[in-house]
C-alpha cells in the first residue's frame, strides 16, 4: 500500500511476475480488460463498474513492458 491508500506498482510486482509465467495470460488480460464507451473496464464489469485502466490491465501492461525491456531474456513461458 502507498501512503494514500492506493496500490503502488511495487506492491503488484508479484502479480506481474505471476502473469509473466502464465502462458498467454498477459495477452488475454490486455484483450479482455479494454476501455468501454462509458470509461469503465469491459473486463471487470460488475454493477458499479471499474474505471479503466483497471489494476488487471495495469499489471498486464507492466508485464508486457517488462518483456519489451528484457527481449534478450528467454521468457518463462510454456
Ligand atoms: Zn479490468
């Protein structure tokens, strides 16, 4: 948790790492958690809605950018 009660990406590193080792998960999350016309996340849904970008999208983006920055490293993918 950060001082303002939100989540910093440092707290989500384990989620990013989890996504990185799940084959196709990053791509799947990015494909599902898109911005809908009302500004909510289409993938999260729910009655109240979740503003996009949601935490899932943010983590997937972080995982994807990690791959971009470490293109020389063999991904731990199936
Ligand atoms: Zn979402």
